[in-house]
């Protein structure tokens, strides 16, 4: 096992060659260290109260799925067809550079645009995996610890399937958007467990749920649609967990503490908005088109 530590995430696209025959000795893990003043808590009251969090935990067990068995990985979308239906509301559909692309170039752009979007989903799900594991340690109640543990497994499964789809069906990873990375850093390194709930369960998971649902409606790839169906089902529970758990806790805070958390949520929303602007896929094709016209 070879582990290389870096000061930040990769900045370049990572391509996957179908003909590569990698052995274990060829694999290099690239890791970035972050430090957090996380304060954990034991819970010695194992009484299982029949509340909303307990019911979500039970529902999660009932709806468990296996990304290797429950998805039709044998399907590969035709190379001459787009993965996503054109949407007039998407920014790139109104760009002059996009209109000037040939049909083949539009299909290539679709692959890269989808790869960039799914890559952000992948990176975000890894962040959610890390935050959920933190919540197991720092959530103060027994039911919350159990649910956070089940969510941790959900997030690991999401990382698995998004990564597999990108590698096997598109063949490229885009680096994490700097604004998404900043938001994940902010949530992971804060010592207050309830701000982790707000940042991850409400902001990131809530926005991700909407994005997953939108892509599920727009995609023409039945495998991707099936994958997103399962992920959306999980994410809906994760958002509900955050809302239900914080609803009672917020009532115990002072007005000053509530204002502080509202400011945190606002800043997280601003960062999330910024990560949707001026994507790498758009920049890449605008540059290619400009070069071809010279």
C-alpha cells in the first residue's frame, strides 16, 4: 500500500483507461490530512424510545440496498447519445459557444458536463461519509448515534456507486469544486455537533437531494436513473433526520445562539451557490472552441 499525502485535492482531470490492468502494487492512495477539535460523547442510557429518529433508523434497515447487485451494471449507454436531456434552464444551453458545437461535440460536452456534476456528487458524498462518522461520536443521544451509523454506511455506498459509474461508464473524474471543498472543510473542522447537522444534513444533503432528483428526471441513461432512485431514497431520510433532530434542539438555544447558527447556515448557502458558477466543463469547451476558430 502506497499513500501519498498532499496539501490539497487534485486540480486536474483523472482519466480511466478501459485497457489498464492495474495490480495492487500500481495503486497509489492520495490523502489530504485535516484536523478537527471534535468533542465526542458517550451515551449510557440505552433506552430505545419510539420516536421519529428510531423510526427512520428502522426504515433505513428495511430499505437497505446493494450497489453491486441491485444496479444493472451490464448496461452501457450508447456512445452516440446524450446522457442528459437538453434543458433550456441550464446555463450552457444558452451559451453561443455551445450552439456552435457540432452534434458530436455536444455529445462529448454532455459526457464531460455530466462527469463534472457526478464528480461533485462523489466528492460531496465522501464529505458526507466523514461528517456522518463524526456524528456517531459526537451526537448526544442513543438513537441519533444509531441513525448516524446507518447513514455512514449509506454514504459509503453512495461513494461506491458514483465512483464506479464515473470510472466504468464515463471514464473521467473532475476535481472537487473549491467552494464545495471549502464548505466541507468548514463543517468537518467545526467542534460543534449541531453545526455539523446544519451544514451537512440540512444544507449539503438538502441541496444534493434536489440535484439528484433533477438529474434523475433529465437523464436518458436507465442505469444512472436507477442509481439515482436509490440514492434519492436514502438522501430523503438523511434530510429528515437533520430536520427532526434539530427541531427540538433549537428550542433549547438562546436567541444569540440561534442567530449564530442562522449565520452559519447562510454562509453555507452562499458557498453552495458559488460552486454552481463557471464550471470546468464549460471552461474547457469554450477554450477548445476558441482555439478551433483561430
